[in-house]
C-alpha cells in the first residue's frame, strides 16, 4: 500500500460533494487514483459525475496545500485502514457499497479470524441473557469472534459475554470515536478497544445520525460468515441487517420463541421466509462446523 494513495482516498472523502459510491465508480477506470491529481476540472466533472462548479471546487480542494497539510496532520493521528491496505478485510471487498476508509481501535489481527455476527433487539426479554449464554458458548468453544454493533440490548450483551469468556469480539459503530452512543457503553467500548477491536467508517468527529445505523448494519453482516439473531421485534433494524445479509449471500440463524413474545415476532417472520432455526448449543455448533469448516 502507498501511504499517498491511502491519504488521497481519505482526503477525497472529506470533499462534501463526493461519497464512497462516486469514488468507487471512478476507481473502476483508475483503481489506484493515480490520475486524480493530474486531472483538470473538466476531467473531474466528467469522471466523478459532478456539476462543473463542484468539479472546480474539487480541483481547488485537491491543490490547496494548506488544507492538505491540515488533513495530513489529522490523518496521522488516527488509526486508519483504507481500501488500499493489505489488512483491509477481504469480506468487505465482496459486498455492495463497501467502505473505503475505516477508523479502528484495537487488535486488527481479529479481522483474520472466523466471525459470527450476533444481533437483536435493543429491548431484550427476560430470557435473552439465558439464550446468549446457551448459544454463544458454542461460538466461544470454537474460538469464533463475536461481532456486533455496540447497541443497547442484545449487541451489548453479546460483547459482554465474549469479554467475560476471554473470547474475541469486534464492535462496528455507526458514529465517530468522539461521540459514543449509547453513552452508557463508553466503558464497554474502551474494554473492547483494549481486548478486541472497534471499527467505524465515520471519522472521529461525526455524531451518530439515525440513518447511520441501517448503513452500519451492512458492515455487521458483511464482515461475518453468518448472522445469529437472538431476538427481534416485527419492525426492527435487525430485520434490515437480515435483508442485507441475504443480499450478501450469508446464512441467517434465528432463535424461535413464544408466539406471545413481542421480541420473537421478527424472528418468526424470518423463519417463515427461510431462516435457519437454532434451539440449542449443539445445533448451532453443527452449523458453524459446516459453514466455517472448523
């Protein structure tokens, strides 16, 4: 990887009229971004599908040494992983709309371990902890990394279970490191940063926005080999993650429960649509052996 390439990618994403989709589209014809700095405003207009005025602004942005120096100083302060890095997760290269820049804290080597995403409702039932302890013991026994989104409820419970068992866990955030949400998970995030890995595609100064979380969910499903849904209401962000997992060709495991339990309605919907029911540690263990070829 060239540091110059990584920084240029980071710098391009700082420009307000560019986004990762436009940059990825541009990289179809210039995969290493080698031609960007020598492009004219007219080239930028055509190749990035910008208005002429925006293309001129981008040209000025690319050739403003003061702005670049400021951005370079910030870039050096962060732990940044880009599309051009050898450590960039191969799993992300194969999903629709992959992230181009990731910010991280913790142990990057966990990206090379087998992973299972464990997700669910922010309002778990009284039995949720029991389900997690029963089913995730198979995950821990197989030294599989537990991946989730640090949200309140099932996500936080799954991370905490992993830490309590000295197992690996990865948290994927929907915000920058300077704005932890929920605030009650600041300590949990710090612990995961020290013992596991935390990653986000949002720069540190970016606050959580409502639309960040559905967007973040494609990374939770994309990073792992399969998804385990502990509980989910009928209308839930968990179901969005399940849809993204299906689009990515991932197996979806679902824990069934009482028809009278609100937190099981989304699970039963997924089961009707073909998700794989999981009712025991051994059952999950058998599936994981097949999928991950342990």
